[in-house]
C-alpha cells in the first residue's frame, strides 16, 4: 500500500553544521516527491521537489536526493541556521491528485 | 506575495454541530485541496478539487464531509455532524497546476469539537 515514513523523529544539530533528514517510501509508482517545512502554528511550506527521472536537485542551501532503487529520499540542509528549526515532512505523489505525507522529523538547531 | 488565507483561525463547536471552514486560494490557481493534521501527527490528505468537482478523496472524507466553491474566490469544507475525532488543524492548499506541482498551504483552521 501507500506509505511514506521517516527514520528519525528528531534531529539535533549545531548551528553551522549540515543536516540530513531521511525518508523512506514504499510506493514504487510514486513519481513526484516534495519536502515541506512546518513551523509551529503554521501550515506546511514548500522547500524543494524532485521528480522520479532525477536523482538529485539543488536549491538554495538545500539538496534533495532520490534513490529509487531503495525507495529513499533525503533532504540536506547546508550550514543549518536557527531559523531552520521546524518539523520537516516528505511527501509523495503518484501522478494523481493525492499527496501522501510522511510522519515528520523535528529539527532542532543549537546555537 | 500571493497567499492562501483561511478563516476562522480557530473554531470551537459542539459534537453533532455543522461547521464550515473557509479558504481563499491564490487567485490564479485552479487546483484546491483540504488536508487535516491531528495534533502532533502527520498531515493527512482529505480531498482535491478541480474544475468544480472532486478529483480525488481519501477514506477520511466520508459522507459527513463536503466541499464547495460557491463563488470565484472561496473554497469551503463542510462537516455536517462533527465528532470528537474531527478535532484537528485543517489546511487548505492550492496549486496552479496539478498535485504533482508546488502546492501553497494556508495557515490552517484549528477545529475543536467538544
């Protein structure tokens, strides 16, 4: 069935270090993947996306890696800042109108 | 910058009452969505809406739920007879293209059912 999950519920990093948040998905038919950031009391905010015909995509300070062989998605945040503290969700879409979210990882950035 | 807005920010209701949650999507967007998030849990898809009809819905979206786009700007979610377990944050989202493109989320409505 469809499921998207995360390996770690919390991640604590030192300011300035790089962060890596991981996600596993089980639906091999998924072809579009998204990372969202959710700050306390706010709605999810799009960070970066990747389609299944790619294995890496870079944005500003963020990189998403997709490994279709093992159905694994990761978000790398370079030079993590206190403002990066939030819950991060991966999500997947199979080309239809339904987006499935993972469980979320809380990122703590220590100053 | 255009944004999705939602009202009210917090709705308190008694079990069995009807509630309507309102959303104003980004004006040139054509695809609309409702999600919910029970406190401390993941975001769950409820329904997507395009061209004045439901495109897809989840198993959560049963007969008690309905959506409507009553005019050119609003997108509403109605729960006919609320249950305690309907208590959650409800997020509206919109996208210019389909769900396999960037979706913009509103700030959410916190629904508390007593």
